[in-house]
């Protein structure tokens, strides 16, 4: 009787820990593309790099108040890579301090996990 309670408690703790903090970067297992949310000179940039032109990328940002805004951007050739790099404040509204979640999409398919960044 005691073992199921211990297992359930342990699994609940793992679920909370895994959802508590998203990453700020991700690369696909094949290395075909990488996504990131990077702070550079105080500005937050949302980036995707790929080895081939996979088309237009949709980037969706969910603010701390759960409002989601999506915008589409074309990949541009930069050196040997295809990239999109957008400054968050130039393309998305700010809802003040808190945690923002970012998803990168090709059509309806999300590319990698949700990433995040914080605004103070």
C-alpha cells in the first residue's frame, strides 16, 4: 500500500520539475535545425537556423497572461545556413514582467519543444 503512494509522489515531483523550466535552445536530434531564444545586448532574439530552406517559419509567443501571438517569417540565406532572427520587442507585444513561451512552427508542425525567456 505504501509503495504506490511513494511512486505517485515521485512521479508528481518529476512532472512538476520537468514543466517548471523550459530551455532557451534546442537542436533536432539529426542536427537539421536549431531554435533559440537569446538575449543579446539586452534585447531578446528568437532564432531558427537550418541547413536547408524549409520555407516560412511561424513563431508563436505566449505572454505571462496566456495571450498568444503568432507571426510568420521567411528563412534567409546567411553563409551556409538558412536563418530567421527576429527581435522580440519589434514583432510581439509586451505584457510586462514574467515568463514568455516560444514555439517555432513549419505549417502545423512544431519544431522542437517550447522555449522560454523572462522579462523583468
